[in-house]
C-alpha cells in the first residue's frame, strides 16, 4: 500500500510539474508579447519625437514647447484667476466678459475656456471690490466693469 501511495504521489508530482512547465511557457509567452508591445510603443514615441524635431526646424524635442511658444509671444497658462487679472490690467478702461475672453484667447490660444468660469471669477473679483459694475448686463448683453483703483490712506484723507 505504501508503494502504491508513493507511485500515486510521484504521478501527482509529475502532473504538477507538467502543469508548472505549461504555466511557465504560457507566462513567458505573455511576458514576451508585452515586451514586444512595449518596444513598439517606444519606437512609435521616438519616431513621433524625431518627426516633431524635424518639423519645428530647430532640432528641439517637443518638451521644449514652452520656450518655443514664449518666443512667439504665446505664454504658458498661469491659471484662470491670474489670466483674468492680467486681462483686466491690459484693458485701459471699461471691459466686459467678452473682451476679457478675447484677450485671454489671444494670449493662450490652446486653452479652452468656459464663459461660466470667467463669469464666476469676475463675480468673485466684484465681491472682493477689485472691480465694479459700470453697467449691469441684461439678457445676452454682458455687464460692463471697470477696475477699482486702490487708494492710499493719504488719498482717502483728502476726501
């Protein structure tokens, strides 16, 4: 009976070893296939990078895009709040949401903006008394704003 158990154990161990070998071969095939996909992806990225370097004429890879865009007068995106403040500073007098939007689009052409986000930020600046409403909007006509100039203590004392 012990001989039979040893024989049965040997058969089971042999079957387990065969299953292990099949799994290893299968896993090796999956690993090799993933490796080939990785190599192909690397080749595609390098080819795109080389193509971009050829097309921009100066041999820089696309990672140098912010420097290139600054040289063409296009700036990197500073964030909505700062972009709006810059747009307000760029206007000499009164402005509306559309003029702010147009200025931002001219400075940051790749940035997609929503009017509601601009409106929300203008409302916030109005609440902080950084801008004031000159003429309220009505219907599709946007409100007209102007920047509130900061006054110093000496200027306030004169009034």
